[in-house]
């Protein structure tokens, strides 16, 4: 029997305990150790049993009982592959719009994706939060700020402006709107129609690292902020390709550009596929164009803990299975196709969201065409925790076969 198997039979069992002011356990220890006869384990003797009781009393866990769980041969994510259908999410969000107010306390009408293997927590993966947010006509979402880095991505609709640091930023289909942590922000719907979009944040990562802060802002934004400009001030200053304003000094963490417009993303993806058709390079694989949203001040990822990309696969294009450390959430922006994550495989259409856990093989085949896609291709928005893994030098990628 291997040590990893042995660790499963010698798992620590958590129970309630109490400690006095000196930190000494006064009731029962949360550590539970059981000696078993197994390969790579000590011989079961009264002396070993007595040793384990001593470990329990002093809150100690020997590595030989846990190594298979703590040091596995490869990542074993607590998350599992899962798919959420956009049609159902939007329907439930609309029902919430008529029942749940948007006000101080509830703060946002945001409905988070809960990965089925994460114990009911509102986490899409162990590090990433994804939610559908819904704002009714004329509603305001009150101002607040938090250390969690965030973005908004719009798969359909328009009419809401997010106000970041007093700067109103329009939200329209295909737009990606990053917002680094600790920036004041609110939303207002200036139209007679409701609007839904997805939020992405690093809430689970900051939760597990115990690094999060939150602060309420004003209950209402000013009339000057309730305007609806075509372009935000951030776009007018930073939204010019390859050009950095000389007036700008050092920027904070995260991109100073508050909106990446779909027209530019669409053109970049179309140009990559056109260059491929002309016999030049530019795509990441046959029929597979991709762009990464980057900070115009530094060229780095738009947010310190989140990477965001858009992928376009021409009809019939298929990616090879790839495994990566870290997790991702995808939303189908347009078109249709078949997605395979680990042992799960789904047919997906516009708006559907799915999770790719760490080190699970992921591949996709485009079945999009002129009838279900504006571009005639499968467009996928992706966000991941890659910047965290790269900063810690824990990033690893394995492609299982050639791209077809």
C-alpha cells in the first residue's frame, strides 16, 4: 500500500474543542490519529498508540500520516468541473429583481456561482468568484469599496454605467471593465430596461489568505456622476493603442483603463484569423485567435490576481487538451461548441458559464456558424488566477496532444 493510500485511512478527524486563556486544550483535541497496519506506516503497537495520544494532546500531526494528502503527485483540486446555463441564470436573476431590493446591507443583487464540491460556499473555484448581477430600470447600486480586485463583463444588454472614483463608465455587450481593489464604485441604470452582467472577483483567494477589507461609501451618487458619457475620463486618457499620457505618473495596482471595448477586441480577433488565412502567424493554434487584456501603463495583467482573455475559434477548430495549475472560469460570449473538462463534456451556447479546476484537462471544439454567432465563430471569455501562480512560480502547463 502506498503512502497516499495510507494517508486516506489515517486521516485527521476534526472535532469541536475549547481552549483556556493560555491556549491549552481543555476539552478535546481537534487532532485525531488512528494507527493502522499499512505499508510505509509504523508497526501498530501500544507504544505507537501512546505516542499518537501525546501528539493529539499537544496538537501535533506527523507527516507520515498525511503526506499523500499534503504532497500528492499532482494537484487535486477541491473544485469540480461544472456548467451553469445562462438562460436559467438570467431567469432567476430577473425573478430576484422583482423581490430583492438593491440597498445598503444586501449591497448588490449579485448571485454567485457555487461550485458543487466546495461545501455550499459562493465560490466558483477555490480562488475565484463569479456572479450574475442584475439591476432594474432606474436603480442605483450604492457606493462601496473593497480590497478584492474585480471586473464586470457584459454578455448582453446596455444602459448601466458603473461609476469608479466618480468616473461614469458605460457598460455594453462585449465590454470588459476591470476595477482594482480599494476603488470607490457604484452603478446606476439610466434606461427603462433591466440589465445583467457577470462579476468576477478574487474573493475566495482573499478570504482564505485573510487579507480582505470592506468599507461603505455614500448611499447615493451625485447628479454630476449620474451622467451617461459615451467615453469615460479613463478611456479618454488611457484608451489609445500604444500611447501613454506623459502627464501620468506612477499608477496603482491594476489597469487605469476602466473599459476595454468590444469593437477593439472583436477587431483584434478578426485580424488574427485573417492573418492566419493569408499564411502569416498570429494565432495560438489553427483557427484559434486569442487576446489578453493588459494594463496600458505596464503591459502586465489588468489586475494583480486575475488574468482576463478572449478566445475565438473558427468553426471546426479544436484545441488539444491542456492542463494548467490554477483555475479558470469561462463564459461563452457568442456561438456554440463542445467543451470537455476532465470527464465532463457539454454542448454550450451564448452566455453559458463553466469552471476548469486546477490540472483538469480542458479542450473545446467550435461548432459555431452564421446562424448563432455574429462573428461566425465561437467566442469565449476567460478569467483565471494565473497571475497569482506566476508570481509564486507555481505555474505549470501541459499540452496533451497537437492542436487540430
